[in-house]
C-alpha cells in the first residue's frame, strides 16, 4: 500500500512540474499574477511569456468588426473554444472608443474582455485607428470631418486619398492619445488577469495607389536630407542589413548623407501608373524574381521611415501605460504587380525590416499577413534580424493545418492565426487536429525553441524530399500520399501540403509529429554510418507526460526503414547505429 501511495505522490509532483514549463491553455485567465506578458530571449529566438510561462498562441482573427458588439459575439465564443483556440485577435475601433475627442467609452471592450475570460481565451487587441489596409476608415468622425486639422495623403497626380498623412503631428498625437487611453484602461481592468497578451498597432499600414505621399508636407520632407538617426543606424548595422535593402542602398552608392533620392536612388517615374491590382496566381518565374527585390526603393524606404516613426510614437504612448508586447502586420508584396503602392508602400515588409527596427524600437514584431502560397519563403524572410515570427492572418483548412506545424517547428513562431474564424459555419477539423498536436507538444516546443534541437518540414505533393539536420542525425522527409482505399471514389480535391515537426530530446531520441510525411534518418556524427529504428511508438502527451499507444514496426515503419506519419499523430523514436 505505502509504495503505491508514494508512487502516486511522485507522479502528481512530476505532472505539476511539467505543466509549469509552458502553457497553451489559458485556464489561468482571471487568476492574478505579477508578471505582465512580455517577450523573453531563448537561444536564437524570443518567446511570448504569459503568467511567467512561454505561451504559444493558437489563435484566430475575428472579422474586422465582430468585437464592436458584445451581442454579436455571444454565440461566437463557444465556437472559438470548440476550435481549440487559446487566443483571439479582436479589433478595437478608434471611432467606437472615442466618439468625441477626449470622451472615451470602453463599455464594449469591457464586455469582450469579460466574455473572453469566461471562455478561458486570451486576447490580442488590434488597434484599428489611423490606418487599416492602406486607408483610413476607423478614425472617429471628428477626425474624418476635419481634413484641414487632420490632413490626408495625396498622389503624384494630385488626388487626395482617404488616408491620414504620416507627416501630421495632429494625426499622430490624436491617435497616440487615444491609444494611451486604451492601454491605461487595459491596465486598469486587466492589469492582473492578463487576458490581453499582445497588441497590434494599426493594420496593414502604407500608401495605396501611389509609391509615396506627394502632399506638400511629404514633398518637403522628401526633398530634405535623410535623417541622421537613420543613417547612423544603417552605418552601424551595415554588415547585417537585410540583403534586398542593402542591395538597393549599394546600387545607389552606399552614400551616407544627402537627400532621399541622393542616398537611395530615383523614385517612381511619373509616367509609371500604379495599377489597382488583381493578384492572380499562377506566377511566372520573372514574377518571382521581381517579388524578391525592391522597386524604386527610395519611395518605399521614405514611407517606411515615416510610418515607423508615427507608429512608434503611438506604441510608446501605449507602452507607458501598459508595457505589453506590440507588433505591426504587413499586407505582403505580391509576385505579380510587385510595386510599392499596389501593396501599401512603407508597410512593415520583409525588405524594410531594418527601417522599421530603426524607426520603431517600441514595436517588438513585424508580422506577415500570410495568404501567399510562398509560405516557407515568407516565414524565412520575416524571421530575420532577430524579428520573431508571428502570423496574425493566414488561412486554415488542410493547408493551415500543415503550415502551423512548420511555423512553430521551423521558425519558433510565437503564434498562428487564420483570419475570419467567426465566418466558418463548420469546425475546421484539420486545423483543430494540428492545434491539438501543438497543445500536446507545447512544453517540448517551448523548451526547444531557439536551441537548434527542433525543426520542421513543409512539403507540397510534388516537392522532392527535404533534408534537415536536428541534433545528431539528419532527417530526410518525403511527401506521403494518402492510401487509396479499394473501391473508394478518388477525391477531386488537390492534395494538400504535408508537414512534420522534429524534436531531438536525446542523442538518439526524437518526437516526430505531423501528417502525410515519411522520415528516414542518417547519422551526422562519427561512428557506424547507418541509422536503424530501435523503438517506434505512437502516443499522446497528457499533461506534458508521454503516454505510449501502439508500438510500431513492420508495415507501419516501412519494415524498419522509415517513420510513416500517414495519419496525423505523434511518434517517439529511438535510433541505433550499425554498419
Ligand atoms: C487583410 C486585413 O488585415 C484584414 O483586416 C482584412 O481586411 C483582410 N485583409 C481581408 O479580409
């Protein structure tokens, strides 16, 4: 008897220990804790820390205006819980919280906070204020109507856009004051519970319809010198600048002072009309080429600096009140029509990460709204120069289910969030499956992020096998097509991408999770040159503890040659070596 009681106590202690390592569940919303959400460095990456533990945001973004009505949201919350989310991206409208200048109404926000808490969901608030998708539909009426006091952007052709100018202190200060009021309120009503874990400042900023602002204020700045502050930063970081940007500066002679055009080259020729684009794959090879470089870089760099400075002032004002992590999201450059102005020029694109890091130090993350098919490439382009990967907008479904594994496993992502989650009428079972796998693996993922002991692959049906070095072995992953069941009608749907995460938990031990992938191993350290599969078991993690299911061999390991992750799941494998 005594021995069994002792064993149970030991077991309880170890579960308690594991669950303090990381959280993807937000069961602790409502329980007071000291540490406010923040980013913490681990190895080569930074993790989001919530209530003292790394937090992997398994999120979804609501449609733009869903959170402007507590009633509208009531039937939606249970759906979000069913979708295995632990956090929700919800818009906060400047116009709704400050209908009259200096008069704030947070009643709707308080309702959203209350209901998120009661569903154990964390919130990422999206500050829809000066800018939204390269235009300005969220400023309050007292701003919109007073276009003298709150000036707009003008195109080279002289057309005024419904877009607040970055060159107006009045625009900036009005936005910053409202944002400070919002963050002061968040601190007051959520300072202990930390339901709000992160803030997005504005939404997809930049100039649409032209590659830069041509209003008088803007032209005056454009004809002036590049700020010394920016030049000092670029000189200081010259060897680690993003290559696309560095090439643009180099092409103009690496000048260290002068006007914007003297330093970064000529802007868009007046006779080049910016098309209002319709983005349409498939892309031609030359499209991809132009997608990976800058066009009339000076216009985009000039706007990026001015948006960064403005957004930084807004973020700083908010952080003084409540210092939680803040990010900006980018409407991505597209392969065809790759010109600034087709996508919002000056937004936080991969090619201007340096400008945003120089101009907006109060912004912690530059985040891609990743709808493009070049998922792996865009993740790699944004996860540079110490910029952590957070994906506030993307798609769910089978593709999302694969891509979320890749984002967390390969790029130490902080979070993943399909857009418009309240629009779906049926549960997204593919994504739910992947969110469940990540929830199970969360303590391990959090432990291995930034340490080079974890990786992942993302494979399209016709992709060649991919090799990744993780720990002491090299893993070769191939796309595994679903088995064709005799007599079953072949699906007309194109096969989705596949993905798998690999975590090296010992010299010859791995946890491998995902779907539609087969994996072989080879050693990359001295010794017998052939890897063999010793123990292979499928299983689950419960409360952070591994619970093995079937022990696999024979048909389920290619007769001992490879791991077979045809169906979604987690496998633990130990290897031996022979020659
Ligand atoms: C990207 C924006 O960030 C979202 O708010 C939304 O407008 C989508 N585009 C389109 O639904």
